[in-house]
C-alpha cells in the first residue's frame, strides 16, 4: 500500500479495482481478503488499523466491519489522537 494514511489507501485501492473490473462482484471480497491477509483487520492494540478500517467500512457502508472497528476504537479511545490515521475535521 502506498500513501500516508492506510484508510485512504484502502479506499483508493477498492475504487481503482472497481474501475478496472467494473462487472466483478468479487472486488469488495478480494480487498477484504487482502486486508485480512495483511493483518489490517486485527485491531488488537493497533489504533492505526482500527481507524483505517473504520474509515474504509464507513466509506463503503460495510456494517459488520464498521461495527467491529468502531467497538475497538471506542475501547482504545484514549490512544486514538496519537495515531497517524486520526484526523480532526
């Protein structure tokens, strides 16, 4: 992955895949499998992954993934501002 923020890079990855494979219904599943293989969905003590996946899941409206990432972010809320994925808007 290339970019300064994992969440934005994951969003861009799926959007690019959707451009190159517009008829594939597997695009989201393929990116989710990639995220799992890379350990991005293992949120234990990793605010960067939890915040990145929360942003990804919110962007693509993946409810179950969003709920899991949100629960971990809530549990690690005191550590979130120290993460590079954390942005105040």
